[in-house]
C-alpha cells in the first residue's frame, strides 16, 4: 500500500501536473508549427528554390541511376535519402525560430508586468477611521 500511496502523492504534486500540461500543450504547439512549416513555409521555400521537393532527393548506393526514389526502392537499391535530412534541418530551424519568438514575447510581457508601477495604495485602516471620526464630529 505504501508504494501506491507514494505514487499517487507523486502524481498529485504540482510539478507533475505542470509537466503533463506542458507536454499536452507542447504536442498541440508542435502540430500547429508542423502545419505552418508544411503548408505555408515549405511551399514558399519550394517556390524560391524552383519547385524543389527536398524529400525526393536521394543518392543510389548501387551505382545505378533512378528517376525517382520509389523506383530505386522497388529495384531494391540502397539509397541515402539526404533530402529528408535537409527537410528535417529546415523544419528544426523554423520550429526553433517559432519557439524563440514565443519565448521572447513571453519575456517581454513578464518584463512589462515587473516594470508596471504598483497600483496606488489606498488609505490605511487608521486613516479611514480618522476620516470617519472627523465626519462624525461634523
């Protein structure tokens, strides 16, 4: 019984719940960024590079030349798909940029909150009682 109660206590700590929340939000954020990369940025990169689809770039290791990656795979040739690596590096750079922008915005908001002047302090209890006494005297 001690093991399970310790496990339950560990799960109920704020750190674990915060971590779980971060993982879920991170997964959703990853899907948004993945869509931005695949659906918006990569078509622009493809346009700038003359319609190059990096995922189709490969080197056949058997010395033969194949028109497509599928043809090389059907022939049973070992291939280095360097285009996938190029695509992964581009995705990484773009995702890192998005994360940088989000973190920078969060830091800027935090600095604004810290720099914001404190709201004016209201009268103390003694000052209020003094005002009430003075009004009652009138």
